[in-house]
C-alpha cells in the first residue's frame, strides 16, 4: 500500500468535488487569458499567504504520473518550498524533483525558473493580491467594471506616479502586464525580471489566490506585455556583478551579506540553475576552485 | 434658426420611496450657457444634478444629450461603456468636497493626467506638460505638480479638482456647490477663475448653489427650486431683480445686506 492510503487523505488532500470545482474555474481562466475567475477557495492546512491558492490549483491538476518541483524565491530548499513539496509527496505519492527540466508541474513563489520552460509543463503561481488595480481603486465592484470595460488608464496613473516620485518606473515586482491585448493582470510578486519570460511561454501558467478566492491563467504562447510609457519603456533589473558561485551574468541575483564589514556576495536566486552550472564546471569569485588568472585573462 | 440644445431634460422625477426628490423638471441647456439652480437645502437641487448627470436613475422622465458625433440620445438608455466614456471625456463633475473628486493618494500631476491616460495617452512627457499647463491655468505653482493633494489648502484642492476635470476638454460641466466650504476671499478668487475658464472654453455648465451671489456672478439663467419642483426660471438678473414667485421673493429678500 502506498503512503497516502495509510494517511487516509484523498489523493492530493482535496475532495473530488472541490477539485472539479477548481478545474472548472481553471478551464474558464484558460479560456479567457488574464481574467480573474472567482472560485470557492477552501481552508488549507497552512496559513493564508503561504500559498493556499497555489496548492489548491496544484492539487486540482496533479496526477499520479506527475513530477513535482516546488520553489520559493527561486530556491528548492526554503521552508515554504520544502513544506509544500512534502505535503504533496505525502498526499499524492508523486515523484518530486529539484530539476526544472524533469518536472511536469512546478509550483512557484516569487520567481520563474531561469531554465526555459517547455511545452507540456505547468507552472503554478502563488498569488497574494490578484487585483492589479486594488491599491488605486479599493472597490471590487468598480475594478470588475473597469476590467469589463477595459478602462485601464488608472494603471498608468500608478506608473506615472512612480516616474514623478522616483524619476523612473520604480515598480520592481508585481509589475502589471497586459495579457493577450485584453486583460491587465498582476503577475503575482515575481520580480519584473521574470515578466519577459511569461511572454509567449510554451508552458501553461496558472495563478491561484487562496485568500482572495481568484484563479487566472495564461495559456501557452500568449502575448504578455509589460505596461510602460513611450518615453519610459519597460526595462528589467541588471546587476554589475556576476553570480559569486557560478559566474552567471544573465540571471536574477540575490544579495547575501557575509559579515558586518560590508562584505557581500551576489548569487543566483534559482538554486537549481546555479547548481547545474557549477556541475558543468562554471565558477564564480567565491568558488574554492575559482581560477583568478583565467578570469583576469578574460577581463584583459 | 434656433440652435439645438446640448441637454434636454424632460419631466424628470426622482422619488425616495414616498418622498419626492424632484418632480416634473423640464429644461434645456444650450452650448456655452451657464444654468444656475438655487433653492434652500432639501429643495431637490442635488438630486436633480445627480439625476441629470446620470449618477442617479430617475423614476420617470428622460435626459437627451447631444454627443459630438450622434443625434441627441437618452443618457439612461446608453449602455455601460458609452455612459462611462461620456463621464470621463465630454462631461465633468465638480464636487462640493474636492476630496470626493480627487484621488488623494497620487500627486497633483497624476490627478490631472488621469483622464488623459484614460483616453490612451501613453507619453509621460506630454502628460506632465499638460498637467503643468493646467496648474498654471488654475493658478497653482508649477513646482507643486509632484505634491500630494493632502498638502494643498482647501482653495487649491478645489482648483486642482477643476483642472483635473477640464483637462479632457469637456463640453458640459456639472458643479455641486463648488464654492461651499471656502472662505469669502478664496470664494471670490475661485469664482473669478471659473468665470474666466467658462468664457474661454465655451463650456456649458449646470451649477447648483444655495448662494445667490455665486449664481448671479456665474449663471446666465436661473431655476429656483422648492420642495422638488421648479417654481420659477428665467434670466438670472430678471429672477433676482424681479422675483415673481413668493418663494423666490423670500429667497432674494433673505440675502444679508452688509
């Protein structure tokens, strides 16, 4: 007997009726890219804000043959990722992996993997606040009307305000996007660095907001455009440093404080991506076997 | 040849349950005309304004508005998007309390730019220039463009609200006691400004006020309301200098003479 039978949980924790309800919402979400579909979000055995929306979506789409990867801030081994991975390992008995390429289902929080995703994969985002217009227009009745009538001038008011206060569009995460030239969508608190990856992605992207009871989706190969001004075009973050462990210059870097004398290093936030590169022999300034002479030769 | 009225209001009635908000109100508003509505508080002025501006559904009657492109059409029969686009572009509504009409959490420049962005402006520099121009028109220092409205005085807020509304070049402006809550000298300056803008831009205005001085300064024609009904209407000077209805006479005679 498999472990989940002993635990007396239904496959993937949720009961079948709930999963059907979520799948219906998912189908509608895929049919109307970027549109927020209300659903009867359930209480999950973890607090709101930890990914209750994401795990409900994952529970509704996961099958016995799936291979699951869970990341939090790009990392496979943070508390949130480990707990959710264990939760599904226990309630579904599916294989889990840290390898982005081998996973068929990837639940993420705050980062899209650096490794390009391919057809057949499903990406599940955990979303705290699904409504991009919320902070400018608190009334749900009004924001729904604005979505229905494509009244998105207000979203630019926020970007205008950024430029007038900070000299540039200072929104760095949850950067609003236009999906399929119709709905403005909050890409969840992923850094704007990941916005271009969402555009024309071969994988299916599903978004679940548990507390706010909304599901939305981007089907494969859909246009996702970050909003901007003609004279202030959308740009992504850039670092002057390379990853201190693998030497990568094109990935999203986390800053790690090393001591109290201003010591710091920058490392890839995607731990699996960084590990794969190190296994391939790439090194960074903090690697034990870092070859300084060759690095200097390259710089000269 | 008589010009087509911009707005044609036909036997408009609003009831609040058994009570009457306003009853059988009919009037025409012509392009470039300023119509004042006066009466004591509770006389149905604001109800009428809200109903005519489409914010309140009337129990009976209709309001025909001549849009830029089309023949006069009933505003209550307009579908959602048409009505909302009208409210954002061709019409403007100046609230008594500027905080109701402004977005208090974004800067003055963003407040003025909102309507422009709403109709598809996507060039920051142009939006900002339009904002600066309008600040100058309403006599607010240009260096306040990035300040939040909460740092503005009452008079400045009201002027900012006017700028925010007029930036989309509306043809019809509704005003609900625009000078209420301001002290007398600020009121005088605001009225001066309003009179100038209305004349320069050729706006049609429906202005509700209980202040007969405001009505005399701004409006060409006047309607006097009592208990939800229009009891007298005519040219402003005519109504104020030679009121016919007993209630109008009472209203005019109750102005304090200093």
